[in-house]
C-alpha cells in the first residue's frame, strides 16, 4: 500500500480524532497555536468522576518471580492492582523504591493526573528526568490504573476515555541489521505469512552510527528490493534508530520515498530536533520520532514545528498512559497520528493495544513483537492474533486474570 504523507495522515486520522480534544484536529491548513496545544494537553485524562469516594494508596511494592518484575499497588480499602515492568526494573529499582513509590503512598489515586506532575518535582526528581525515571513512574501508574479499573469494573480505555476499538491491526517489526537485503525480505515475508499482518518494518542504517551502514550497501539494497519483493498491498516502514545527520537522512529518505516506503522512523538521533525537522521538511514520506523522548515540552515543540508527522511516545519510557494521552491530544490538534514505540517484556504489545483502544488518532498499524500465544491466555477473553489484528483486553483495569504473582517475592 503506497501512502504519501498526506494520504497516511488522512487514512490514520480519519473522522475520529475530533474526540481527542477541542480544536481543528486533522486540519493541516491551520497550524495549532501553542495555547491550543497546552489546552489539549492540560485537560484531565483520568475520569475521576467514576469514583465517588477517595481511593487512598496504602502500599506499592516491587516483586519478582526471577523472570519478570511486577509493581503491586494496594488501597486502604483492600483493592489491588498489578502491572509488569519492561524488564529495566532489575537495575532501576533503587529509583523506583526510593524516589517514586514513597511519593504516591497515602495519596488519593483519583488525583492521578496531578500526581504524575507532582512526582516530577518532588524532592527535585526532575534532576533525574529521563527514561530511567519515567519508566519507574509508568510502572506505578499502570498498577494504579489496574487498581482503579478493578474498583470501577472498567477497562483502562474506559477510565481514560472511551473504548472505540475492540481490535488493533499490527505491523511486525524486524530488528535485524545483520541480514542481507535478500535474507531480510524473506524474513519479512515469513512474518506476514505467520501473522497475517498487512504491514512490516525493517531497519536501515547502523543505529546511532554517524551515517555508517550496518554493512556496505545494505540500506540502499533494502530500499530498492523490499517493495518489489512484498508487493503493493503491504504497508512498509523503515527505522533508522538515529543513524544519520540531516543531509544523509534526506538522502536516505528520498531513496525510501522513491521506492514506495510509507514511513521513515527516527532518521536522526532522537534529541537532534532541528535536524529531524530539516529531514522532515525535505521529504514527502512521513517522518516519525519520539520513542526515547520523555519531555512533554519537547513533544510540544516537535508537534508545533511539524518536525515529525507521526509521534511515537513509548508508554514506559515516557511515563505511562496519561502522559502519552496528553501527547496524542496535542498531535490531534495538528492532524498528526500516534504510533507508540513498544517496549516491555511480555506485555509491552498489550500496553499498546490498550492505549490504542481509546486514542482516536492512532496510526493504521501498531507494533507487534513477541509471542501472543504465550501471554494471550493471561487475559479474559484470551487474546488472539488473527488476520493481522489482535483483540483488545476487555477485563477491568489492565485485564489480566492470571495469577502472575503466585511465585513472586518482594525485591
């Protein structure tokens, strides 16, 4: 499926993003003002009115079964919520336990929007701002949302908005950089056959490599071969992981767009915002970015200046569902779509599904890595990958019904 920048945005945003925030969502003829972006991001996300009395947080603890790490939140009334980390808790746990958890204990979970802002400044935590800090906040937020969902008997999507999707189409991401173009297109074809996915993503460049390729000629070979090999019915994305400066990013971007690639992800290092904008301004292919970004203000800059056309907050790295929803609302003001980066061992893909369930301006496909057959049985109803789409959990909170903590012990 060959989509240029305009058709990608029209297809993905469609008629639904008007629900995300007031303003002209989807209208590219008028650049949103900073005041409009601030208004969109500042509106409450959690529907606190669902809870008629305070939900006091009694305890939050980190547990592990030696394979996974979990955060468990308990309320004073005995409700419980659990969430999986993305695997980084094995070395981030001092930040979680010493700087993040104590702030939330004793607070009213109904004030979660404000608590996410408060923990940032508490005890000068902003001095640690970055992926390490915001991952810890995200895990606490996930577990609190699970607790609140169980109290309200509603899935996360109905706590933070309105569930508008019951299933989500996926794209399969290949992380390979050590394959030849011929080997890689064969692997991508196998992914399509195995999952029924209508979209795939492959790697270009060498990863934060100062213009170097992972092997001589690989990127150029992939760009010229992949569309011919997979045909016009498949949507194809390319991910550079910050491999290029602006001139090289423009060169590679033009090669990708000339060969029918549909999205160019992170052409420049993630914090090179002006260079990323320079690449985006020179191309017709939509440019995506933001997976490593933890600052809502920098997302605001990217959206306001059209430095990317697709915003990619990571639900773990960026601090959770609520902060990512704020980014989605700002993006909707500019007619931009959201295609979150996926991190998280085990349930990372499910986090994205649940986010996609209530965000109107999601892109047409969301990232899938892993084995849904292994974790799908944790949910009720069980999750299934069929014809390139996965059903969204419908149970309360995060929807996990399996006893994941039966062998877990405190860290």
